[in-house]
């Protein structure tokens, strides 16, 4: 006891105890107590609409073994921008042309930049604002050529203030906030860029900020005419990824704009958001119900819809990252009821030409497979160097059909009010064209119709080593993950 008392009296012990208390308070505040920025965690009204257009990007091999790219999403975005005369609001996570591979990527970032500049020159009064994530500046180390070009042509660029978001990596972020956040990020890098070999070098302070693993992960484009909510990024090295997008019109555009205005107001209060008249979006008469959701409201909708699944329903899930325990449990319960559950996953073994560990999808898929439900089936998208980047839930019910799709992976980071995310929830009767198209999309890639898209569970599962499984659980326990 005397020895313990002597330790307690030591200055170093008091220092460590005090530091531990400070870090604990920082963790508690920035993960639980901290208020979300006003206007985030948004739940829009349910709107009736007559038509919603569905677009898809697919990379696959045809019967002759030739790689085919069916790319629809960004062509539709370009068309939408070319018709804008009043305003264009974009919120995009990855927006740059840096790459690590010597491949003929589609120059998405370059093309989007040029389209916006051309439209601004064509209509000088056109208000354009581009909201994006700090990842595209190496977290403060440089300005990309795309952002510079936009600014030089009178287009507002807003970098999302990530510090205002809750901490998703609290053990690290607490230390960063106390010791390093006040240092800034500097502007002369010397460390190789972790995202692309031909990107500018980054500073140590930027690298330290990167490790907070926080993001504005949204993918939205809105004009006075229509809006597109997508899973894809205007990022050259992502140009062959599999993605989906939905185009909407009518009063729901007001909801998309309100959610984006909130990000601008808390990130760059001096930037004027484009003027728009909410009453100008004419109400539509239709049988489709559509609702705009962000952050935690997406999670609520997913849990609610999966919780109501009945024995005769069919669930289709196409997902880049699947790791949320509540969602996995509800998929299990749906299968127990007798519902058919079909899941298409990215194997998480490749990212921008580099090998990955297969986390989280390989261990999660193994856990799902162990449940033993014959009506709960998993297929892998058989990737080459791209990613199955889709994030879409489709439930085929007896009385109605439901789609929830957008930027959010089914993970804690994407659904627990940490990242900024953007999704649409669409519901209605089975005769609607959008449901037919989504149904055909899933059946096509599941059954490898007119091409090779997916493969059996066993094809990738042997890559799940014991070390990878332990790594997955360790990352989940410490919250030191990208999912």
C-alpha cells in the first residue's frame, strides 16, 4: 500500500492522470455530447412524384472476355449542368485527377470542371457553388488544379469544415485535438501523398489531420431543373467503379438545397449560397413517394424498412462496405421469417491499384454465411482493378417496393452522424418503371446476364486469413477504421 501511495504522489503520475482525464472529456464531448452542425441529420418531407430516373455504371467482361464499361451517371450530370441557367449546387467527396496507375481513366474531374466553366461563361449570371471534402487538398497541403480553375472562373468552392463534425476515431482524435489541431496544416509538403503517387506531397500536420478519418462523403448535384443523388465521385481514378444514381424533380429539390445550404453556412459563412425560390419547384402528381435523408436519418429509414420485412418479401442489397451489426441482425431476422435475402458485395481486396485486406466485407460475409440460412445468399462482384462502389437497398414487398440509395455505406462511420451523407428513399407500387429498372439491374448482375459481373461466395472467401479476421475485430473495437 505504501508503495502505491508513493506512486500516487509522483508528479509524473499526477500528470498522466490529469492528461487521461482531459483526453477522456475530449472523447466524451466530441463523440456524444457535441451538437451536430445545424441542418445536418436532415429528414425531408415525403413528396409525390411521377417519375424518377435510374442510372448505373458497370464494369464487366463480355462473353468474349473483353472488358466493357457502361457509364451513365456522369453523362447525365453533364447534361443537367448544360441545361442550368439559374444555379448549380454540387457536393462531391472525391474531386481530383490524381492517380497512381498508368491506365486510360475517364477524366471525370477534368470534364466536370470544364463543363461548369463552360456553362458559367455561357450564362454569366449563373450561380455555381462546389462543396467538397478536404481530402482533395491533402487536408490543407495544396490546391488542386480543378479547384483553382473553378475559382479563377468565378465559381465558389467550399471546403467542408470537418472539425465541426463528431469524431469517428476518438482515441486518436482526442490526442490530435489537444496537441496538434492548433498547429494548422502548413502548405509545403514533403511526405508522399497517401492517395495517389502523382499528387502533390503533404505536410506532416496534414497527415496528422488525415488520420482523424472524417469526411463529407456526399455525392449530389442540384439545379433549378432537377437533382441527382449518386454513389459515384467525379474522380479520375474512380471512373471505372460500379455506381448508381437517381434523378429527381419537383419540390424535393428544395430539400436537397436546404441540406447543402446548411453545410455552406457552417463551413464558410462568408460564401453566399445561390438564390432560389422554393415555390418555383412545381408540385407533381404521381404514385412514387420520395424523401431526402442525410446522416443518421438514413440509418433510421434502413432499420425501419428492414424491421418491417415479411416472409414473402425479397431483399436485394448492393454494397461497398457492410459492417453495421444492427443491419446484419435484421438481415438475419428477415431470412428467419422466410424472406429471400440476396447480397452483392465488393470483396474489399483492391483500391486504386493497391491490394487491400478484405476488411470489412470478408469477415462480415463469413459471419453471415455461418448463420446457415439457405435463403440468405451472398455473391461477390468480381472486380478487376475497380470497386463495386454501389450503396443500394431494394426491398420487393407484396404491396409496395422500397429503394434506399446514395452515398452511405452500411457502416457506423456512414450512418451514426459522423460523416456527412446523402440518400434518397423511394417507395411506391411495383408497376413503376424505376422499380422495374432496379429489379432488372440486380437480377442481371446476380445471374451474369449478358456479361460476367458476380461470382460465388467461395471465390473470394479463402482470402480471409486469421490475421485479417483479428484485424477486423481490433479495428471495430478501437474505432480506428475507414468504415
